C-alpha cells in the first residue's frame, strides 16, 4: 500500500476533478489516481488538505514549486497547480472515501468527495481470448465463488449477464450470450474488431465484488480467393492440389470430386497428380483444422480444362515503338516482364517508367503487358523480345520481333562451376518458341521437360539437388524446331570447383618462377604452399619483398599462386598448394601438387661437372704417365752414357796400375 501526492499544472478555466465522475474503480493490487486540477489563476491553489473514512489525512503547501514535504506516505513533488493523490498496491484495508479541500489566498474552497469502488482480483478461464474474425469465443471468471450477479463491460458499455439462462444481447455486429449454469461468463458470437478493454464483474452474497479485465485477439479469416480457387489445367499434364499454407494447419481431410477421401502429406494438405485425367476435373474439397478455429475450415479447389495463351504484337508511331503481349487465361497475372534481345529485363507495372521506357497500356486485369520505347531505337533494342506473364506458380509468354526479322545470336556453349553436394542447375535458352526440349547428361541420361511452358518461351532447365562426380562433363540441351529440321543442340560444360594446377613447371636457375593453382573463379579463404623440403608458406595477396611472394589476381578471384625470386636447382621437386573454398572454415581443405624443375647453369649441372671431373682425372693420369715415362727415358739415357764412359776408361787404364771410375751425376 503506497500513497503519493502528484502536483501537475493544468491551464483551463475553473477546477476539474480527476476522475470527472469522482468515482474510482480499482482492482486488488492495482493503482489509482485522483485529485483537483487548477485551471484558473484567480483560484490559485496554495494549500491542499485531504482526509478519508479510515482517518488517513494530511496537508501540503503548493505556493513554492521547489519546496517538498514528505509526511508518512504522502509526498509533495513540488509543482504548483494541482492537488493529486496516487494510491498503489491497493487492498481492502485502504480508504473507500476520500475528501479533498483546496485553499487559495485566504479562502478555503468547498470540500470534494471521491468514492472508491474496490474489486477483489479473480482469475479468468483464459489469460488471452482469441478468435477468428466473425468466429466465436468465450470467457468466464474461473472461481468457485457463488455469484448473485454478473456484469460484462466493453469499454464504457455494461451488459448484465444472466447467471442461469442463455440470454442474448446485441453489441454492434456481435452477439453476447450468457453461458448460464451459475457461471459469470459469456460466449461472443461473430467476433469483430473491438479495440476496447473487456472486463467481467461478479458480486457474491456478501456484496463483495470481483473483477478481471482482458483483451482478445482476432485472427483474420482466409480470404475467398484462397478458400475458393479455380485452376485451369490440361488433361495429360501433371498438377497438384494445395489447400491452406505449407505446415500452417494441424491436420487436413481432402476429398476428390468423386467424394473419395484422398490421403495427404502431414499438415501440408497437398496432393500431387502425376497425370491429370478427366476424373480429376471438378471441385476438390479440403477441411482444415487450424488455430484458433474450433470448427474445420473448408477450402475448395476446382480443376477445369483450359489453356493459357499469349499473343504478341508491335506498333510504331512517330515518337514510340511499342512491344506488347496479351494473355488469355481464367487466372489473373500477378506481374509481367519484358526481356530485350540482349537480355535486359524489365518488370512492368501500371504507371511505371525508367529511362526511355514507359509501361503505358499495361493492365493486368485485362491481361495486357505493354511497353513503349522512345525513338529512335537503338541497335540493342532491335530483334526478338520475350514477353512473360506470371500466373500462380508458373510463367507463360511468347516472342515478339521488333524492327527486325533476324533472330539475335544466343549462347550455344558455356561453362559453369559447381561443388560436390551443392545444387546444380542446367539452363539453356534460344530466341524462338519450341514445343519440346530435353537435356542429356554426360553419361547419356536424358531428362525430358516437365511441361511445355518453358520451351514455349525458348527455355529448358534442369535442377539437381546435389552435384556428384558423374555430373562433371558436357551436358546437352536439345530444342525441337520446325518439322523436318534436326533438333538444335547447345552444350553446358560442368566443371568441379577444385584446385587446378599445371602439373609441371620448368624454369632456369636465377629466373623468377611462377606456381599457380586456381578454382575457376570461386573465392578462397586462404592460400598456402609446402616446398619439397617440407617448409610451409602462408601466402597473402599483398605486396611483399620476400623471396616467396604472392602471384595471381587475388584470392577473391580463386587464384592461389607464388613467385619464387631467383630460383635455384634446390627449389626443384614437388610443391603442394592448399586452400579452402569460400569465406569460412566449413569447407574441406583441398590441395594440388606442382612438380617444379629448375635447370641449372652450365657449371651447376651435375652431369657436366662429372664429365669435367672425368676429363680432369684422365688428363692428370696422362700427365702422370708422361712424367714417369720422361723420367724413365732420362734415366735410361744417363745409364747408357755411363756404360759408355766405363768402357772407355777400361780401355785407357788397361796398361796403368791405377784407374778411376767416373759416374755421371743423376739429375
């Protein structure tokens, strides 16, 4: 229990009461505010007195805005002009009658009485009432207390509820019906917008009052264009029945036009028809259980025979060239688009314009898609235009030739890159309408078209949920042409997003050598290389003065490469480049080898070194042999000369008693 005095300045004539009725209604634990508002300076309030039937009383001065008084649980917030009391955390011990008396200069004004009506808090059957628009809901006081009277309040309107019978009361478009059976409650029939607070008040035999307030939420009912749908189909084609939204209902019962029950996927209320037959034509009925409706919601889907046709035309005036098409269908187009001969796409709408193009004449309700082009026409605007309408879940269209009878060239061969496990889409396009197309995989599997809506607009496509190794290679698209002409083929080469390397790289000693791995343009998280000796290099595509530098357009272009400055034969061997695709670490690291051979210079070549060593050894041996031979010749010459001298001496001294033997010196 807490009482505050709030002083607020208000500038109207005379005194006003808050609340004007001087009757305060409050629920247990709630808060209420009451007081006297000063609006005329001639009756300027200087002092305020208050008292109650429980002897709670006090007084506070108002002549100075900065002066504050606190007495018990009453406090002056210091603003001149209003005597106001706020009571919070209310219980049944607080006053039920308050008296306020304002004093101006030298005069006491009349005392004003305020009556407090106290209500005990009681729970409701539901904390929040919900209903479908124009549906029903109920609410009552969930207690065992026996009430003798019950009242429903909607804003300021009060309705007495009969506790014993089902009496009805009209409130705008709604009907309030008493639940009876002694319950203080009601049922609301045909619920509609009511942006007001609702409350139930019950009084027991002891005259004690109980109250609970609530708001209710309205959910929009499905519109008629969703609950009653007419679909134009062709017998022999595929189709489907869809009621409600995907996963938006709790359960569904589907009945065919023959009234036979048809099982559907859980909660989807969806049924696929592989081939529509005459027995499938008619009205399909779906009964859906969906929050907050208590009854089942009925949906109807009618399948009827028909065909959507699109015819095109062109017109020219002095200022404009017009290209357009007209849709003949029971379905309303949600939008249309024009595709120029060079592939520029315009999404047309009524009242739209951009640059030299105006959508004057476009009218979806009449099935007209039209665009005016300011003259003179540019070359890129001459040729085959494609006009398309979007109807429900499909597109229909036709070709329109503007200022030219020639068909614009189209791509007959292209390359795309995919990753294993990712979705793969093959698309081909020509500039003429075809009645049939099919796509052939690299292993020869043929995928026929699902329907002829795409081929009539010159398109053929196939989507695979997960790409495999078998999908890598050349795919073919085949379009039927006029009778007697062979089908036209276009190819799409599917490449796997992996590191591609040259395999082998050669260079000369002292030159700069480039090693490159690429991924067909898919961005890379990082780039690193491992040398033949096992040393690792983390490479960034920034300028560097190191011997190993980044080489390529950039990691964002899928190029992981290095330049080896002044390479040597020691750099030869198997290098490994490694990286991750994308911009996170979720992808598996992939790598590729590059074998590098750096040719040595003349004197660095080991074979030449061996050859030169061999020659040097042979020369050394020959020199040694020659030297030994020369020494032996000198020795033999010396020995021969010595023997000759000895013989001569022997002859000279043969008649003498003394003789000398002279030996030549050995040099």
